[in-house]
């Protein structure tokens, strides 16, 4: 197996390990007080953080499984190559030393067949060298196979750990949703769907225009945790779906989107750019111009237009 391929697998494994280790539980915020509306808002924000952690974990688990499958695909031809070399060595030993059928050795067999007592030593030395080279090839292939198998075992262990984290996040999500359901009766029904769609604040062309028009078409749809449409979205699900409509793939996670885009300044931002919020990057929206964004705010709300600075902005990014 080429050393570069093993290096790539090792790098991917290291990245996945880093992602897994970074998914630690988010500390609970201070008690928001006794006001049911404040408690709902706090619980909903906690749910959004958990959702984005789940989205991050889901992306990491997808990469881990892809790495494992790629390693398995590389191990199969290595197994075949090892077996082929072993068969060649066996063939050399069986035919050359037992039966004397040197024709099976190709060019080397011709040399041995033409040997005389005076020149017999040279072809026999060549035969010995050939056999030793075959054994070295087998040893190198076996070493590569064992290294790849070890890396794959590590990846599979990581996948098991990620699945455990997935279950932990699901339990946290359930607890928050239960609290939201309990508080819902104290604060009234969820935010109603809007009846009208406002006009675009400015004309937008190209891929950014496609993304903005897609986002506008989703106004009024409900926030749905880990949702990527078409009936509902979470924050990063909406932005990834909007840019997918423009032919640009973005990961379904706000922090990963931040790392995937080209960062731009506030003065350089334009419609279609992504807007990232909070220091831990657990929320993202799409800028539509006129100091406005479209986003999926949190549980119990619907996709809507807000001011771009409705919460502290961390940065702006341009996909593509």
C-alpha cells in the first residue's frame, strides 16, 4: 500500500479523534428566573446548542464510517497481493528445486536451463535473490496490511464512541424537549406561521441569489431539530439547504460551515453570505441584504426574517 494513502488515513483518523474529544457537554446556564417565557427561551437555546452538537457528531460519524470503508477497500487488494506473492514463492520452490522445471521461472529459468558447471553459480544466485525479494515484498505488504488493520480498528473504536455520544446527546435533547413541553402550557402555543412573505430587500444574482431565493421560500416553516427539509429546518440545515440549491455543498453544522466558508468583513458582506452567532458558533443565518437575515431561530419558532444584529455576531462567511 502506498505510504501516502496510509498517511491520509492516519490524518483523517486524527481529525476524527479531535472532533470526538471536542464534543463535551455544554455547561448549564444560570437559572433564567421564574418567568415562563424566559425559561422557554433559555431551554430552547440549550436545545439549539445540543442540536448543533448532534449535527457536528453526525458529520464526524459520517466521515469516520467513510474512512473505515475506504480502509477496508484498500485492505482487500493487499490481501490478494500477499497471497499472490506467497503463491509465486511456492511455485519457484516447487518447480525449480523439486522437479527441476525451470521454464516456470521465465527469463531466470532460461538462464538456469543454459547453465554449465562453470556458470551454474550465477543463475542460482539470481534465483536466491529473486526468492529473497519475494519474501521482502511479502513482508512489506504484510506490514502495510497490519498498519492499515490497526488504523481501521481505531476508527471502528472511534465510531463506537461517537455512537455512545450520540445516545448521550439524544438523552439531553429529550430532557430539554420534555421541559419545553411542560412550559408550553404556561406560555401559550408555538409561534404561528406567517401569512405573507416580504419582498427581497435588494436584487441578488448568481449563486447567492439562488440561495437567498430558496431561503425566502422557506419562510414560515417550523424549526425542526437536525432538520434539512423540506418541511422544517434547524439553523444550519436551512443554510446548507439554501446553498445546496445554488450547487454548493456545506456541512450540516454551524461551526463546520464557519470553517468551510471564506470569511469576509462586515463592510464587505453581501446578500447570500452566512452570518455566525455566539462564541461557540451554535447559530448561523443567511444575510439577505438591508440589514436583515433569514434564519431558523430555535425550537417553537418558525423560519423568519430578523435584524442581522439580533444577537452578537461572530463573523460573516461567503460560500463557494
